[in-house]
C-alpha cells in the first residue's frame, strides 16, 4: 500500500492509526481554536497523529436556512492560524472550482465532498492543484466504483490519495456502514479512512436538516479500526446539542479520551498481526 506523508506523519502501509477530527463547520474563530487546542493536547498525550478538520462553507445543506460557515476568506484565515499555532495539518472540503487555488495554499489536504466525487472535471482540477486529496466516497456508489475516482486523480499526476468511507444510502433518510467496503477499498493500494460520525447521519432526517445517531458512532469506529483502516474521521463539538451543523451525529469532546484509547489499542493489535 502507498504511504502518504502529511507533515511529520505517515498514513497507510501499516503506520499507526491517524485521527482526523474537528467540528463539522467553523462556527467562530475562538470556539474552533479551543476545539483544536483540546484535540492537539489529547492527541499528544495519547501519541495519536492528528489532522484537524473543519469546513469553512457547508454548501450542501438540506435547507437554504442552514448555517453554512464564515466563508472561504475568514475560514481559511482561521484554519491557517490553527495550523501555525498548534503545528497540525489542516483539512477542509471545497465545493467550487473558484476556491480550489486559494484553498490549496492553506490546506494540507483538500477534501472532495461525497456528493461531488463523480464530477470528473472537479475531481481532476483538485487533483491537479492539491498536495493530498481526500475523497469522500459517495453514499450512492459501491466500494469498487471508487477505483474509477482513483484513476481520474492519478491521471492528473497526483498519487497522494486518501479514500474515506462515510456510509451508503439505505432507503430514505438513512445510511448503513458496510465494513466489507473497507478491505475492498484498501486493496486498491491507497489509505482508507472511516468516517464514523457521518456514517450515523440521517440525511434530511430532521426535515430541514440532518438527524443522526451519535451513540452508534463509537461502535462503528471500533469495528472499522478492527478491519485495519488507516485513519478514523470524527466530527466533534463541546456541546453537540447546540452545534450549528451536524450536531446529532457529532461526538462530545469529553467522550474522546476513552474512545481514542480503545481505538489505539485495537489498532495496535490488528497491525501486529499480518493478514
């Protein structure tokens, strides 16, 4: 498997589990920085490599009234500050061609949103500009179809690819996480990340916003790490009930220490035993 270097850390190829975590959206600079500080301190204590994630614009919300974030200019400034202050790589999603160039100057990893993962021109332009591409596997595609996305990115000359599983549509307003998809996609030769919190999302389940079953995210994360994934993706918030985006599937910050200790233990066991 190809290993992807992100700063001083390595993802994939038997390297220790990487944590990608942060709030769904940047609500304000102070709150986002406080979350980053907590995650940095916890990851350092547990010796878990950390990539900080937050969206500056949630352009794919259910309702026009949904909070989208501060926008690219202010959002990238906040992410740049976190990157410099805490010495952590930063990741965010990009939804428009016009933003790719500016985002690439700040973000260590550019994320292709799940709904856009089959948009050929968009995927290839991000591949051309980004240092590292994180593809969110669409809820509507099979795991083996991800190979077509990888081929598009590689054709642009970029082989720094992460694939993130975030659940598959299962009827209306529901997702299911098929653990078989994780080893299937890892066989394609690139690191695979499991998004535990989006996998318990109920898209549009609250009518004008998404619902979720955050209590199930812990179990799915444990199961995914047991398959040998290279990273786990968690959206977190100090008070998810008051979060302005994806609160029902976001984890409480204070629930992370026990969960991460368990995930690290499982990862250590799995990666000392060859498949």
